[in-house]
């Protein structure tokens, strides 16, 4: 195994600890691949055990070497972080639909049926 793929005991312990702590199943699968590779398995063996392509396993190891454990175990997906408080939400002008009185509801339904031609 090349020196790039040799892991220290501290690194292996950190990978195992991160795997125990994560609740994200995709991160767990990536950490499992990294753990198996750290234990000395060949790329093809790790690939069969995890379902990842051998080249992806190699990329995971390289990413770990370059950016650390957070690059493997972290969630890198964005999201909508545009949360508003109640005052900001109240400031948005909402279009009001005209309210139809309950007594006029049958007429409105009849009009809709004629428009749609049931």
C-alpha cells in the first residue's frame, strides 16, 4: 500500500468515532469506505463491500488527505436559509381574494360548472 493510503492509529480512531457519531447514512457509507481502506483493504475489495466505484474510494481518500475528516463526514448540501421572523413575514403584502358569502356558494359552484362544462 502506498504511503498516501497508510493511516495512523489516531486517524483510524477518529474515523471510527465519526462513523459512530454520524446519523447521516450517506456520510456513514463514505466513512465506512474510508475505514475499510484505512484497515488495508484493496480498492476493489472496498468497492465490493460498499458499492462505491474504486475510483470514488480513491477520491475519498485523497479528499480526506487534503481537507480532513469534515470533508468526508460533513453534509455539503445547501438549502434555503432565508428564514424570516414574524415581523418580516407580516410586512409582505398578500393578495386578498374576494370572500364569497356562504349563501352565494351554490351559485358560484354552478357558475364554475358551466364554465368547465361538466
